[in-house]
């Protein structure tokens, strides 16, 4: 009921950032391929951060 007051975990925030970057990369893919590749690389870095956080929280 009060989920609007619940704080997001760092992993959730990174997933949101990853989705945003992937959407931007997709939108740029038809206009500017180089910019799209750069956004995709940024998204890949965010995904590695997500993987690192998942692996450290499992321990």
C-alpha cells in the first residue's frame, strides 16, 4: 500500500539507468550509429556494476 515510500535498492536504480541507456541507444541507432554504440557501451558498464553488486550481496 505504501510502496511509494519504499526506497529503491542500488540494484533497482542501476536497472532503471540501464533501461534508460538502452532505450536511448535504440533511438540513436537509426540516426547516429557511433552515438548509439557509445550509449550501448555505457549500458554495458552499468550491467557489469549490477553483476558485481549481485555477486557481492550473495556472499
